[in-house]
């Protein structure tokens, strides 16, 4: 076995050695980050400040926006700082914190998307029982379960990953501390413990995915039986944004973690990681507002109010 070295810091991926391109990467990341802050901030403000949006669907959307903001704030600010100050270093404690919070928010978001699929299923397939099945107390419990499951998942993965001895240096081939990249630095006979944790996690993720798919099979069967075209349009407007967000999230995350090694390369790994860790946080508000007329109307009404409050 190679010598096991103690690591006090990690070196993140350097996009380029050219100063102009480093500043370009900083500007691109800043633009994406500001778009995510603006989009999710508008959703948070709209849902929190307007009583007609105080419904289960918008309550879960508020939680989703908060998770998206938290997730992108875990990775991009450090990457922007490194590009701006021409450095790659992140402390051991900072790397562990990044892993913990990223896994926490990603896991909680996936659990919340599963809960939102259940909310859509009850709203369309069991409308008469919606008030009893998805009341305010049930919504709070389901949201708490989503956040709690993400926390437990993050504790398990972070403790397991950072208990592994590292034999292959401290250079992480990613713009933030990602578990698969850290496992590449671990000793060959030690990372199997984390592999078993990942297998368990994939099984749970697959179970949630099956639940979401079955929910939407029932939803679309119910929608297609609706006699009213207006009713079908309203149902699709409620469901299609959520389905688009789930598809974007699941497809990129699955490809990032399960792509065959034969097609793996540093540039492809970077692009795929950006797709599942950064892009959804910026696109989700746009996806939800495209077909949701009520949300669009509320956001439009907010702009004159904000201009009056802040001349």
C-alpha cells in the first residue's frame, strides 16, 4: 500500500492558467449565481408575502427555492473566489463542510420532489380528500421529513468519506469537493465502505424515482379522462413544471454518478457536475414560472411595490 499521508487542505480543479480566462469563469459563475438568487428570491418573496399563495403546492415550492439557493451557495462562491484570486486551495474542514452541506441539500431536494409528486397525485386523483390528506400539519411533517432525511444522509456520507485514509495526494478534479472525486484519492482497499453506502443510497433514490413515476402514471390517466379542456390545461400547468424539474435533476445526477469509466474525462465530468449541481438552481424558477400564471401575476405585482418601497 502507498504511504498514507495526512491532508490539511485539498486543491480544487484549476480551470485554466490564463488570467483572462479565469476572470471569464468568474463572470460566468457570477451570472449563474445572480440568476439563481434573483429567481429563487422572487419565488420566496412571492410565496411568503401573498396569502393567496399560502397553499400546499406553493409551500413546497418555497422549500424547493430555499434548497436550491442553499445548494448553489455551497459550491459557487468558493469556485468564484478561487477564480478571482487565482488559487485552488480549500481547507480540510472547508472541504468536509462542502461535502456535508451539498449532500444535505441535494438529498433534501430529491426527497422534497418526491413529496411534491405525492401532493400533485392527491390534488388531481383524490381532490375530495385533498384537505384531509395534505393539510397544513401534514405539509409541515412532510417538509420536515425531507429536510431530516437529507441531514441524516449527509451525516452518513460525510463521516464515512472523511474517515477514509488518503493515499493518492490531495488534488480534487472538480470545482468543489465532490464525494466521487475524494474517493479517487482514498486507498484502494478502504473506499469499499463508502461504496456500500452509495449502493444503499442509490437503492433509496431508485425507490423514490419509482414512486414519482407511478404517481405520474396515475396523474396522466386521471387528466386524460377529464371532460373539460380547461381542467386538463390547469392540471398540466400544475404538473409539467414539476415533471421537468424532476427529469432535469434525476437525469443529470444519475449520469454524473453512473456513467461508464470508458467515457469519463475531466472535461465531461466538469460539464455533467455543473448540470446537476448548478444549472437546476438557476433554471427551476424559470421552469415553474413559465406555465404558472398565478405565480407570474404575483411576481409582476411585486415590482411596482418594490419600486415604491425602494425609490
